[in-house]
């Protein structure tokens, strides 16, 4: 079975009522977010920093990434 990329995983989190759900909704709307990252969060975190994302979203991403790593 092929493992999902972070983007594939986060799309299924849009209905959550927490900061990961907020990130998921933002990610689905963002057409430029890296979609093919499986093992390194740096590419996504660098992207978020490049668009001047606030620290809350970065914290949300880090929490989501920890969940994603447990998932894969």
C-alpha cells in the first residue's frame, strides 16, 4: 500500500474543530502548497515561512506533521 503524502492526509482533516482542521482548510484553498512531500516537513515549513505565515499556523503545521508521522 502506498503511503499518503502530507497533503493527501491533511485534506481528510478539514472537518476537525481544532488547529489541525484550520490548517487543513487553509491547505485545501492554497493552490501553491507543496503536495508531494512524504518524509521531510522542511519543504512545507519553508513554504509557509515564505508566505509570511503567522506563528499559530506554523505551530498548527508542526502538530499536524507529528500526527501525520504517526499515521504513516
